[in-house]
C-alpha cells in the first residue's frame, strides 16, 4: 500500500532506547541510531525526529515502562510499606540482572548527562527523577510515615535506586547491591517502628 511505513515503530523506538541506554546521549550519534534501528538517517528524521526529539521519546518510553512496574511494587504501601519499598528496589535489581538489557539505567545516564543536554531534554530528565521521588513519597505517606520522614526516605530511596545502576555498571556484584538495599530497608524498618507500626511477616503493617 502506497505510503505505508515499512517498519515497526515500537521496535524502532525500543532499539533507539537501548542504544541511548547503553552508550548515553552524548556518545550516541545519528549514525549509531541508524545502525541500531535499521533506518537510514532521513527515515529517522522523518519518522522518529531529530536526536533530541528521539531521546525525549525514548526517555518517556523508559519512564512509562518502568514507572508502571514501580507503581505496582508500591501498591501495597498502605498495608505493608516495608514490603512495598523492598519490591520497589526489586524492580531495579531484576532489571539490572536481566542479561538482555544494558547495564545501568537510562534515567541515571540522563541525570549524569544533564550538563550536555539541551534545556528541554535536561528539564524532562529532571522531571522524571523528581517524579520518582514523588512516587516514593506518596507510598511512604500511605504507609503512615510523617511528612518529614516520608520526604527524607523518598529522597534517600530515590538516590539509592539510581546508585544501584551506577554501581552495577562499575562492576558491583549482586551481593553488594543487595547489601546497599538492606541498609535502606533496615533504616526504614526502624523509622516505621518509631511510628508505632509493626511489621509481621505475612500480615503486612499493623498498628501497635
């Protein structure tokens, strides 16, 4: 049929996302994107946009894909905030352990590249990172933490989550990553205990 696109848009966006994820924004050229997607330069520009536009689309795609998983992990926060935060970190650990995906995290890559990103792309990267903190804060508030503790732990957990990807890329082992998560979970457990919420295995959070 005349005018019909001869490629799979979702597959092309996934390929571009993986390229940015693996190499970072600054070290990914349009030629790299062409090789990754199988599209020539003119097709990339006409169908996917220029490099900044395509990067924004990939960033949004990544945020939506893993955002849904983080939301699902945190959905039990009202009844069991400790299990919810543990499940949140497990989303990241499982992604890191997946041999079919690049090491690291596209969000962490984007944060480190902010000095070389255009203002629009840098703003979107900051927005995505901020939304992760808001997601965690809402979950911790639902778990009965005070505003102050929810703010502090959301900031801390978001930072730890990004550091896991950076540490993995630097060669940290799964055991080391789990140990980092464990420190955060232990601290959160103590904070929850101070609010009068006890964590009983298999029963969720209960007020003492």
